[in-house]
C-alpha cells in the first residue's frame, strides 16, 4: 500500500484482515512521510500489525537507486 500517511482501517475491516491473515507492506510518501509508526508516531499505526511501515526514502535507499 502506498499512502500519504493518512491511511486508516476501520475495526470491522481490521478484524476481517486479521482473520484472513493479510500481509501489507506500507510505503509512506508526501507531506506526512517522515512520521511513520516505526518512528514512534501514530501515522499509519492501524496498518502496522499487517506488515512493515516504511518511508519512501528508505525504500529508495535500500534499492540503491537514490
């Protein structure tokens, strides 16, 4: 999932995703990209149980294309 940091999940959808054992890799870009849940902030916190939440810059750096 690619988001500007405002992505959220309702409780109902969260339970359905957990039941199906969904895995989501979240990449944050845009205005709120520097505030991922990995940094201790609450941005995209609802998505963190489903997989890593990363900043776009970290993904680019890890790929060696930045």
